[in-house]
């Protein structure tokens, strides 16, 4: 099992990025959340089997068609007891 936090910068708000990440994560049975941040970035916390986390991380680095991903900051974090995957309120 693996848990990571991604901060995704670029044109990532107002382009369906959160819904894109949520679909990718739910399709792989990951836990965690995705949310917009006040600074214009998107934060995603992904937890689950290594290969599934890696697949969603790769999807975040591409983003949906209307987005432009300029930079992704990755941090390994301690696993928490998330229940499923959600779109969280802005931070």
C-alpha cells in the first residue's frame, strides 16, 4: 500500500480536473480526496496499491484535455483511514 499527496500546478481549475482525478481514482478503488486550493493549484491525496496509485499519478501529470499541467509536487505521506474517494471543499 502507498499514500501520496500531489500538488498540481498549471491550468487545473475550471477545466474538470477534480472530476477527472476522482473518476481515475474511483475506477482503481483508491481512497483519498482531490480539492482545489486557493492558490489555483489542485491537491490530490491518493492511497492504495502501488501500481494503482502510480497509474493515477501518471494521469494527474497528463490531466484532462482542457488542462495544462505545468508542475507536480509529490510527497509520500502516512496512510490515514479514508473512506473511499471524494471531491473535498477548497482549501
